[in-house]
């Protein structure tokens, strides 16, 4: 049998396959294309680090808790807001955010800002409950936020509605976890605001028995004792809360306010002086803590100013409000407080300028005039006027009274005085007999001023009135 040598039956062919060559060409072209896209930045190389490392929500919450413990509530809010952004469906994060939002309002001096922050706290708690309806903690902080909001709400019907919802939330929290000391403490705070004082005292004492290391329980215990008029015992409770959370400055402010009440009530001048000085120590400590933490909060200086005002030392009180304005130069409330102090110090001309900023608002240049001139640390700032409310009617009252009293035939302020008087008279606050009497005097002075102008005469000088009793 002969086998032809030309047939490649048992040996490899030397010629390349056309298909194999075509595949290699395609792979080469694809490689060139990928290299070009990588050079252009359209394709990123593998295993490159991300531009900014991704943080977990737990990292932010730990940071927020540390800031809260340190007394840096704004930084704690920032951290928890970031945590809620990373995990928007985490009920625990939202509930804790609500608690911090509520407590942070203790550092605000403007009621409108307080209400905005409390609305945020309520919304955070509602979201937490929506995500986890069986969370006792979420219902507890919801109750806390609602109750604090009720305190700052003007409308009586809305106030009562908020407190009813707050009580329901606190009861629900206890139904879900009847061993929760925080839920018991918050429920006690709700009971105080419903004027159920003895039940509140019994409830908060139960909370303290369950967890004596809970700052909230000692704070609320102090609040209950304040409502019963036991200010000395309340201060001791605040001291225990301070021992647990030594960097929460609002605790110092509340304890100092307790000493100020005791001083106001003391008939002995020497004891009164000592109590005022004790109050000032607490406020000064709060200011020092803020300074160490880099927190620019006007609260301690406002408290110091009010204390010196009660002591009759108006000049140093004015200096402390001016210091507070350095921190918040656009805060209308601070200009109102400054105007009141100028009034008490009989500096009526400057008082009008400060009160104008509080009531009507003022430009950057006028804000400097309102605070007695801008110094090295002052920043000129436009100021928005405050709407008439229970918290601001005192500013309106003094402003109208001073405008009328300082009006002369050559420079009459009566048009503005009568406008402010009209605003007050059309409100519910005219029911206050002191305010009503002041507005009568304003109209009497301005009627005389108008007649004097018509006759080109001179009217007698008038002393600014308004001596409402300020709370201690």
C-alpha cells in the first residue's frame, strides 16, 4: 500500500488560519481602543482609591455622640445629619437626631429660630416612627420635641394639641418599653406642663430609681422641682446633671437662673448679692466652656446681662449684650435686649436706635448705631425686625413710648410712635393694663405734640414711661 507524501494526514499544516488572523486583528484593535479611552479618562484603571473615602453612618453617629458629650451641639447636629443622609431609613439615627435638635434649641435666643429647629426635630422623630413604629425611643423623643414646641407656641389651641400629642407619644413609648427611664422622665416633663406636678414628681423619681446615671432624668427632675417653687433643690438636681454632662452649657444656664430667682426673692441685701454672684459664676463657667470649645453662643452673655440688670448695674449689663451681638450681629432679639438696657440706664436716644433694629429692622450702618458703635470685633450686619409676639411686645411698648417721649416740635417721632401704638392696640396684648396705659400716654403726648406744632409752640418735656416687671 502506498501513501502519497503530498497528503497532510499525520502532520501539521504550516499555513495560518484566516479566521485566527482575523481574531488577532480584532483583539489588537480592541486593545488600542481601550488604551486610548483610558488615556482620555473615559475608563478608570482598576483598584484606584475612591476620591473621598465613603463613611458609614455609624462613623458619623459616633462622631455626633462625641460632639454632644463635649457640648458642641451644632457639630453634633452636622454629624447626625450626615449619618441620616448616608442611611436615610435608619430609625435610630433619625430619633437621635431629633433629640439633639430639641436640646440644641436651649442655646438659641430667638423664638422664631427655636420653632424652626423644633419643627425639624418633630419631623425627624415622625420619620423615625414611620420607619420603626415599635421603637420606644422614637416615640420618646417625639414626645420631647412636641412638648418643647408647645412651650414656644403662641396659639393656645395649637399648644394644647401639641401637648396632647406629646402625652400620647410618651404613653406609647412606655407601652413599648415600660422599663425605659428616659420615657418615664420625658413623661414627667409632659405632666409638669399639664400642671400635674405631684404626678410628675413621682414619675421622674421612678426614672431616677431605674437609671440614676441618666442626665435627662436629673434635668427633668430639676424642672419638676422648679415648677414646685423648690429652686434650691432644683439647683442641686441641675448640679447632678452637670456632673454627668459637664460640657452641656444650657445646664449651667438653668442652674444660674435658679440662683437668680432665689436672689430676686431674698429680702436680705447681703444674701441677695451672694446669690447673684453665684448665678454669675455659673454663667461665666458656661461662657468659659464655650470659649474652650470654640462655640460662639450668645446665651451665657445674655444671662450675665440680665443678672447685672436685676442688680441695677446697667452699664456692665450693656457691655455683655454688646459682646453677645459680636457673636450674632444680625440677631434681632439681642438688639431688643440692648434697647431695654439702654432704657433702664436712661440712655433713651441710643435705646431708640437699638429698638428700631429689633422692631423695624435696620441696615448694616444702622446696626452699628444701634449697638452704640462698631468696635474692632464688630461686624456690621443687616437686621430683620421681629413680629409682634408675647416675647417681643415689651420691645414694641418701650419703642413707642420712647419715640413719643423724645419727640419735639423740631424733630417729631410721633408718626412712628403712633404707628407702633396702632400695631399694639390691634393685638391681644392691649389687654395688659400696663401696656394699655402706656399706649394712652403715647397718644396723649403725640396729640399734644401735634397741637404744639400747629401753634408753633413748645411742649413740656416728658419722661419715658414703661416699667413692666421683668421676670427673674
